[in-house]
């Protein structure tokens, strides 16, 4: 049995994840001088984690209803 979040919970989780990851990056970059390349690598790592959770079907984003789902025939 796989653990899955419903679409609304997934959207909320993704929004919180993005806000927290941006806060962590900006806070960390202000406290310590790091290069632009390190900043990009950290950002890509955060995106890969989110992508992996969606590919594993743990997250089922509905994008807050912005896109219509294709009906199964």
C-alpha cells in the first residue's frame, strides 16, 4: 500500500515546500557568502526532491484547479 496525499493536500504541501525552501536558501545565502553555482545546485536539489515525490506518486498535484484533468474514457 502506497502512501498518497490527495490533490488539495499535495498542493498545500508543494506551496509550503517552495516557500520554506526559498526562505532557507535566502537565509543561508545572506548568512554565508556562497557562489552563484552553489546557489543553483541547492535550488536544483530542492526541485529534484519535489520532482521525485511527484514521480513516486506520493504527491498528486492538482495545481489548485488551474488545469483541467483529462477525463478517462
